C-alpha cells in the first residue's frame, strides 16, 4: 500500500538526499525574479537572477517597452513593487498607451504604491552641471534613483532607454562608461533590485548598445528584432546572454498580445521550416 494513502498508519521514509534537494530548490527559487513573460521564464530556469542587471536591446518597434512594462507590472502584481524611469517619453503619454493596450490594472497598482513612474525631465532636472560642457553628475542621478526606489520599497527597476540618462550631450564616452559602471555596481550592491535597461539599436546595426560597455556589465542580454521569415514579418527574441542560466543562445518568435504582453510562440527554426504559422 502506498505510504501516501490516508489509511496507512506507517510513517513514510524520507531520505536525507530528498530533503536536501527540496531545500536547495527553495533557495534557487528565492534567488530568481520571474519576468512574467510566457515561455521566457521556462527557458531561463525560472527568471532573471535577483539583484542583477539585464539589457533588452532592439530596433524601434521591436517590443522593448512592452517587455519592460510586462516585467514591472508582473512584479507589482506579485508583491514586488517597481519603478519605471521614462527617458524619451513623458509619463502621461506612456500611461495613456498602457491603458490603451489593456493594462488597466496599472492605475490600481500606482494607487497602492506598487508602481512608480518617473519622468526624467521632471525628477532629474538637475542631472547636468550648469557649465558649458554639461557634464553629468553621476552621484546625483544614482541617489535620485535609489531615493525613489526606497519610496515604495521597489524590487524591480526599469530604465527605458539607458543611453540618454548617462549621455551629457558631449563627446566624453569614457566618462559615460564610468558613470554606467558606477550606477550598475551601486544598484547591484543592494542585491535586491533587479534592473532592466533598454538600448535602442539602429536597424541593420550589429551593435548592442550606445557605449559598448552595457553588454559587459549586464548579467543577461535579450535582443528583440523584426525578421522576415518565409515572406512574412515576425518579431524575434534572441537570448544572447544569460549568465548562470540553463538557456543557450537561441532565437524565438513572439507575439505582442493586448492586455497580456509578449508571448513566445516557438523556436525560429520551426517558422523557417513552416511548422508554425
């Protein structure tokens, strides 16, 4: 008779090895931050590493902002508040787009202080020193980010996109790289803030970022693109880098579904073979 049967009074035998395995699995789970993106978390072995930084790169229209918002909203709905730093778009325009997309829950999450949207122009008006070179004040920017993270006890942070935040309009790329390095290290020292940075890539470019250092600092790189497959245009996700993850470099076709977000449909090879439509 099975030891799991309710009418069996015999005490089940539990091996030490089994208990250890269960404990280890719990630890691993606690160290991961699920993205909330259908199919992606399974590929990553559960999600992003908690407290690390990830780069989502792609051309215009590939889905970077949807990816970032889905990551943030999923976390807010699961007791992980998040901060969204909008660089290129006023937050009121962004919120209108979110509601139009069908994510109406965003207003409730904002009211409950589980989501915080920041406009760079409003909250970072002192980002530059008032000299003719307009040099960036790294510590001011980093402190402002952390101050807003602490306001709601955020566990997730999105900077969309990263380049304008650290680019002072001059030619000092080395300074921008040092700024980015300092910011990433400061955020990761907290070990509780999982960050997604987006990077705009010109169509046809082989670069991953503006300054050439973002990809080296990031624990993982997700590339989004538009590709023609069998005379049809598809959105494609390329898991280019996923440190300490079971995911191998691979490409997947995905769709953007209103009120839901990104949904992976299958490996790109199956679309080339005509196996998936």
